[in-house]
C-alpha cells in the first residue's frame, strides 16, 4: 500500500489531545526513571517499553473518528477498525523496538551514547518498516 | 527532583513528537509504527548514561528487550480484539496493560532475574 504524507492532519488534533500525549509521555518517562532508581536498571528497563500512551492514543483516534463521522454505529465500527490497524502497525514497530533495545545493549558499552542512539534508531525504523511491509500484506 | 522534572519535560516532548509523526501518515497501519517508537528510551538513555554510566544504561536496554516482547503481545491482543472482534476500545487497551505487565515480569522472572 502507498504511504501518504498529510501535514494538514496536525491541525485536526486539538490542544487537549496534544496536552494528553505530552502529560502521559512525561509521566511514563519520569516514572521509568523513578522505578530504575528504586529497583535498579533490570526492572527499570522493562518500563522503557511500557505502552502507557497507547490507551490514550487509541481513545483519541476514536474521538477523531467520531468528530469526522458522528457517533453512529458505523462511526464506532470505523474507530475500531482504525485502532486495530494502528495496533497492527505498532506490532510491526515492536519488532523494531526489540532491535533498538538489542543494539543499545550490545554497543553502548563500547561506543558513544549519541552514535549508539543514532544506529539503534535507524535499526528500529529499518526493522519496523520491514515488519510493516509484512503486516500490511496480511491486513488487506 | 530536578532530574525528574527534566525527564518529564524531555519525555513529554519526545513521546508527543512521535505521536504527532503518527498523525501525519496514512495508512493507519504505517502510522501505527510510531506508536511503538522507542520514545521513552530516547528520552531516558542519555540522562541515564550521564547519571549512572553506560553499563547501567546498557542493562536497562537489555531489560527493554523483554518489555518490547511484552509490547508485541499487548498490541497483538488489541489488534485481534478491536480490529476483528469489535470490542470496546478503552476497555481493551486499558485491560491489556495487565497482559503487558504479566508478560514483561514473566520474561524478567525467566530470563533476567
């Protein structure tokens, strides 16, 4: 399937939606730091892949779909299909997330943090994209 | 306290930036990739290295692998229940957090303890 870039979609989200994402992102990041400080890096590291923002993001997709197509039964169904598609993409992204973590684990002790994060982010995107190609075929 | 505030601000910026990237793309399956971006890790690792050193941050990353596998289980369940079974979105995405917690700590118990 063709990938489309739509910058005007940024305007479709409200300030409340951006604020919720900022707040949850900040809370999870601060929380992961607190947990690592209290229980050590082995437990703290688990929360670096915590899906805290996902329930809020899914609810925001539902709200946007309702705004676009009213709160009818077909609007509800559209929201469920969209959240399902978003989660399927996130499943592909989680393969990349695993690669990101593995790259950081293996090369951070040897190389600089900035180099490590650039390589790991490229690894995340590359594997996520490959995963998306596979998932997109099954999704249609 | 200052470090926590810094984590909050950096984390909020990085997570919402990836969420905004997800808004810009179609189809929804591609946009979903950004929902699994390593946003918390990108916001945290630099601070973790400067505060505790590289070995500490690398150990966090090793555990993050278990968290990523649990994340895969979580989003797979959400895909199945919302996309195919038409269940309530908030109920599925919120209760799925229990699946993430049990998967992540199960993997920790088996491989990382």
